[in-house]
C-alpha cells in the first residue's frame, strides 16, 4: 500500500514563490517516486485544474500514475477522457523538491489561488493540498463543521468505514 500524507501546517512563501514542504510530506514524496534515490530531487505533480479549484493538489509520482491509468482506460475520443486529460495533464505542473525541501510555485499558480505570504498545507491521503490559509478556513473548514453539525452529537464518523471496499 502507498504511504499516506498526514497532518497540516502553515509555511511562509517568499517573493520568488519558494515554500518549504512539511518534512513528513517530503518522506512520502521520496518513497512514492520510483526514480528517486538519495541525492536526487524527488518529483511531484501539482494539479491546479479548472476555475472551481481554489487550491493546488500535489500528487506523488505513484499517485498521478494511478490517475493516468484510469484516464487511459477510458475510451479514446470520449468526452470524459478528453476533459480528464485536460484537467490532469494540461492543467498541471511537474516539479521537484529542492535540496532544502522547498517547492518553487510559479507566479501563475500562486495567482490562481491568491497565495502570497503564507501557504496552508493539508494532507489528503495520497495527495496533499496547498491553500491560501484564509480560503481554506472559509471554504473547507466551514464545510467540515457544517457536515459534522448535521450529524447527531454522539455520532462517530468511523461508522462510514464499515461498508468500505475490501471489507
């Protein structure tokens, strides 16, 4: 099973778009890059997607490979395949982590999500997301609270796993 990202953190973004990746995230990126060896920069793919996406989704080489395989399994010429290729191949940015554990986020990607002095990183299983902190608080944290508020006070969300695939 692939390693998973865990946790969340805030990191400064400098004027050149350099931002440190959480150390635990770096280990997962390295372990999920079949071409990585000590001394080489590990690779990842940043998917910035369409206008509805207000964050950057960072895929390991292994994780984007799974997405690519699923896209390739769709009928050639189908609208679904064309659109998914556009969203995951065209609207993405392959990059590497530098020797100090930083990413350089191009101005286009920073502008797309309004990222300036600080970035919020949050794990999402085999990917992680980079958000403008204020956007995350307004959009995503509020959604989570709203979802939890709709459940009974003594409800344990782990019950949703009882019907999970593979059980």
